[in-house]
């Protein structure tokens, strides 16, 4: 059986990739196919996240084992097959390709093709240029919509006098909201 995935990016409007890969391939093989399809180097730590319908992260599948504690299940790409986590059309995943800035591709399983098998994953459709692989944290912050350099309390009408200082115990604050 073959899975047909669609990859999109929220950074590049015209970017998309369609990848076909056998359902019994490993996440590592999928990772390699993605990197090849976008022309990225293989020197970065990456992760897949299995997501719910609203892109909320669930299980993580990492490139290398990150935590050996028995408290949490650890899934490593090389040891984990796609069909262990992916079963239905519409299944969503995130592929985090830049861990420092949490930049990722949005992936959706578009089709399941029974009776077909591939020896390796293949990019069947390539549109647009992929976003840069890694981004300096300062460049990333400057591209964000939130201005990190301003006082940020949630809105411009924040009034320090509205705080109930009794709820802070013996803590007092100056006119800028800093603890004295």
C-alpha cells in the first residue's frame, strides 16, 4: 500500500510537495524523501508530530533518541513505520525541520493507494521554492507579527492600577509593573 502526502508551508505561499511512499516505510525514509524533495541538508535535528484535526501535537517521532526515561514513550524515526501511526486519509502531521525556531511543514495524507508498493519514497509533484532550511533566531524574531521589544500585557489599555495587589501577598510593584 502507498501513502500520498501533501506538504505545505505557512512561509512560502506557492510551495507544495506531493510525496508517495510505501505505508511500511519508516519515518526516517519519509524524512529522507522530504529533505531530497526540498533540497535541504541532512545535518539538522528534525521531528515529526502526529497531529489531531486542528494541528494539535500528539506523539513525537524524533530523528535521534532524545529521552531514555521510561516515563514517556520514545519513538525514533529509524525504528518507527508510517503505518504504526497513520491509518486514515486526512491524517495530519507536522515535520519540524528547524528546531530552534520550530519552523515546520504541514503534512496531510491525501490518498491511500492499495495494491501498490514502492522501493523508495518519491516526490511526484513539486511547486514553488521551499523556505530556507534554518533561520537565525534574530531574523526569525524580526519576521514575527508580535513586537517583542514593547511592553506586552495583552493590549494597549492595560492599567497597572487595576491589579489587585492583595493577591500578590507582600510583593509590591513600581509604576512599570516590575517587582520591588
